[in-house]
C-alpha cells in the first residue's frame, strides 16, 4: 500500500508545539488565539476542572503573546470573528503558495 502523502499539505494539531520543539520540523505554524478568560472557561467546561487547575496548566506553557509571535499565521477564535472564513483564507493562500512553488509542504 502506498503511504506517501498525496494531499497538497498536512496540518498537525498540537497544543504544545513550541514547548515540545515540534515546531522546528514544520514549514509553517498556525496559532489559534482566544482571550485568556475564554480559554480558561473552555478548558474548565471541556475537562471539568477548576480555574486554578487550568491556570496551573497555563503557567507551564509559553506566554500566549510570545507564542502567537512565533506563529506564521494566527486564527482568532474569540466568538466574535467567524472561523470558517479565516480557515478558507489560509487554505487559499496555501494552495497559491504551493502552486507558485510547485512543491508539497511537509
């Protein structure tokens, strides 16, 4: 069976991409930014944990401002801006970039 990539690009999801050093192996990095209060609420709801537990987790991560500066692109997930148009804009950009360079991003 042929297991080579046959799509124009691959997206790797990883919450701790910079903390683990995984970003170094990627061509481009997309950050997803949300306000701190919203991030805390989402994690509390998703994982059924306390605010303090979420803050402890966050204290072990790279500062959000620094993390977003390390990213090549940032999607804003603040419940105010629509996500799909942001994703479609990036998708179109990646296809244009690939067409221009005639190569596959890994």
